[in-house]
C-alpha cells in the first residue's frame, strides 16, 4: 500500500516526462536512421545520415568547438567555488554581493546577447577601455575575428554560469559541520590545510554534480551562439547543437538534425559517465 501511494504521487510527473521527454527522445533517435520528411513517405536509411554529418565540414567543426567548450569547465568550477568561499563569510553587505553574482543566471539570453554584443563591438565598451589603458593599439574584433569569436562566447557562457554553481557550492559549504573545523583549529591546522583536508573532501559530491552539469551545459552550448554570432564568422562558432538547430529549423533537414542531436547525446552520456567514475566520492561504491 505504501508503494502504491508513492507511485500515485509520482504518476503525474512520470506521465509528463514520458510524453514530453522520453517518447520524443526515443522517437527522434529512431527517425535519425530514416529519411523522415513532413511531405513524403519515410524510409529506413540506416547510417546514411550519420555518414553525411561526419563528412560535413560544418558538423565536424561544430563537434570540435563543442569539445573546445569543455576547456571552460575547470574555470567555471574553480571560479564558482572561489566565489562561494568569498560570499560564505559574514561581511557587511554580503547579501548584495550574492545577489549581484546570481543576476546573470536569471537574466534572459536575449538581454545578455544585447549587452555583450555592445561590449564586444569594435566600437564598444571593452575596446574603449583597452585602448584607454593602452593595452591595444586598434579595436579588436571579438565577434568578427574567427580566431577570437568562439572564446568570446565561451567567456559569456562562463559569466552566466558562475552564479548558478556558486549557489550550489555555497549551500554545500554551509552544510560542512562546524565542529570539524573547530577541531582542526585546535589541532593547529592552517586555513589552507582546513580547506584542502576538510572542506574539499566534504564538497566532493557537490563538485561531482556541478562538474557533470557544467560539462553537459558546455556540450549543449547553443543560445549564446544564436544571439551573438549565429555560427559566424566563417562558421567558426558553430557547435554540435547549433548545427542540429541550423539543419533542422533553418534548412528543414530533420533527419540530419536528429542524427547530429543523437551524436551529441552520446557524447554527453559518455563524458558524464567519465565524470561519475573519476569524481565519485571515495567512500561510495
């Protein structure tokens, strides 16, 4: 009877997940192996769509760029943990700092795109400050230079994500037992030793979760690309997911888009499993 009650409470959420998540994923994965079209009969084509995308330069570039996005993950995690340690102190006005760091998380992507588009413009605020400080001699094309555009978008993604992971780390920091810190102080441990020997091991489950989430967010980068560069210049900011969007919604090549999405999903699963393996707390099986 107790199990039945639990399943009844879970049923509405499970039904919604089945209808809007599990079934679309399963059906879309199946269609990736067909020549699905809205106006003609569908036929099974096997791996033809996958052969096409892996022979397509735009998708290969997008896949490489998605993997390059993973370079951002350590910076996000280190930055978020540092911010969490900072705002965990009882300082005057610290609540305002916490709110300020979290504002980018709740800011819509369109607003972020307009703001950073102005900042990165060749006549924008960033180049003005750099030239004023004599750090550059001429305006830098942050979004028009195919060597810099991807890293500019990565920076915006990092800026947006810091506050979210900061909150998660802050919650974990506040759950660390105070008596362990007090015992370490009595034993003569320095602040740095307490952080590495007590705080970091206690935060390991949170580090694992945040790392997996940031890895998945990096591989699924799409929104910032869409609002800032639309894949340009010269397709240098195409990501794997943006390629799927471009093929599916702009060119109506749904099977190719589904094949690209399938490949990106496999990458997400594999890298998430690697994170689970190597970041899992040592005391857990």
